[in-house]
């Protein structure tokens, strides 16, 4: 049977040395399969971002999808909202991701158009935002730079604006951390990944994806000024929070 070019097989073969994970063309070409089979609840989170957007995005405002990858959240937002006088802005610093996002977004022919910006999210100006999405992106930013980004997002949001922050987390309790890690690996095995693929991907991400505890995220969001901070989704060590200005 012919190989499916969209199936993630990046870590099927043994690597002598596993290089650090990068968002290059090889990753972009299999990204939907990779993220759906690696992040438990990813499809639900994307759908619910659409539901949240329908309730929160207001006419005449902006919505930012920071670290938009192939534009899955932007497309969910686009199809869920009724407002048409809205700026939907997707940002990613991987040209390979954005090239594919552009192809995907060609399906979204109705207003509003989705603007794509190839830039580091640290350099993007946020303004008039009724909604900002950081769906599994902040974890790739060095920990010491995360507060500055959240401060900037907060400053660029309208009163009552909504931030969705999804992250892989660590759990301070060792037993629970081990249990969640095993459950996540069990999920990946059930999705067809081998032990070799799971362990090589983990090595590739080790210095690239830096997870923090749920408390660290909640404390930072409250410290930045968000008045309401709640977990709305959790599956094992994957959470999504909503924060309201
Ligand atoms: C989704 N939100 O499908 N500036 C801009 N983009 C960045 C930066 C940065 N500093 N660092 C990483 N990225 C998406 C999934 S994936 C999550 C997000 C994952 C981008 C990076 O290029 C990649 O596209 C994305 O953040 C992270 O809902 O792969 O686990």
C-alpha cells in the first residue's frame, strides 16, 4: 500500500543523536497528524476555541492566533463567528508552517479575511483585541520571556477580552507526574506511535518545549492583571485556561 505522506513518521527510524525539534518543512508537512496523535483533546480544544470566539469576539475588534501553525484555531474561529468586521490575525515564525497555513486558509473565502504574519510573537503589536489564542505556543518561548509577552497581550486587549492559553504542564507531585506521563505515552501508543518514536520525540523536545506547573501559569496570568483565570479543559498533563481581562 502507498505510504501516506501526511502521516508523521519522523521518528520511526533510530537516530544516533536526536536533534532538537524544529518547526521545519518536514514537521509542517505532517503537522495535523502529529498534533492530533500527540496532544490528547487537541480536536476538542480547537472546536471549543470556535465556540468561545462566537461568544467573545466583537464587531470592530481584533483576534490574534499566536503560534498559529497551519491555522487550525484561526479557521475554527472564522467559521464560528458571525461578526464580519473583525481582524483575524495569525502569527507564526516558521515560514514552512505559514506557507501551508496560507494554502489551508484559501478555503475561507467569506469575510473576514485571515491575515497571516511571519514573525516572532515577541515582536508583534497587539491592539484592540477581544480575543487572543496561545494554543500550545507559550511552552516554546524561554520561560523568562513569558511574562513580557503576557504583559504585552494584556495591554493590547480590550476590557473583558479573552485569552485562551493551552499548555503541556508538569505536576509538582512526583507520583501524579509519573502517572500523567504514562497516560500520555499510553495515549500515543494507542494512536499508533512506537516506544522508539515516543522516546526519540521526547528527546527532541526536551530542551525546546519547557513545561511549567498549572500554578505557575495561573499565578503569572493573575500577576499580569487578568481578573478571571480558569481551567476549562484538562486531559492528563495537557490543559487549556481562559483568562479574562
Ligand atoms: C494550533 N496553535 O494548531 N513566535 C512565533 N511562533 C512561534 C514561536 C515564536 N517565538 N515559537 C514557536 N512558534 C497551533 C499549534 S504548535 C504546538 C501550535 C506544537 C510556533 C511554531 O512555529 C509552531 O507552529 C507553534 O508555535 C507551536 O492550534 O507543535 O506542540
